[in-house]
């Protein structure tokens, strides 16, 4: 079941038991912009989605993909691990 990202933002906000003003203050998304997303008048862009995901990373995969059982990976850490492995092999 895929719903709009605006509706997902509203569901996240409501699940956190927050009003729009508090959610806006925490995320930095202006209240009127938030209302536009939630009412599906406008679509949230990458910056707005990142603002929500930064504060509540546990909702990031759901917000972007509908998935909730996702293994998170960090390409920066993976690159560092490869570099260390290469250094060990070169020693």
C-alpha cells in the first residue's frame, strides 16, 4: 500500500503525538509548507524529507520506500573498511 509522502509525513507527525507547530519547529519545515504537504497541495522535496529523516531516522525507509524492515548500510563506513583491508594486505 503506497500513500503519498505528504500523508506519510502526517502519519509520522500524528504517531509522535505532535501538532504541526511543534513538528515545524523541530524539523525546520515552515508550518504552512507542512500543511501543504499533508493536504497534498504540494509534494515534499528532498530537503523536507531529509529534515524529517534526520530527526527521526527510524522513519526514513518508510518515508522514502514504504519498507519498514530494511537493513541500513553506510557507504562511507564500507569505503573505510575496504581501505583498511587494502592497507592490511599491502603490509
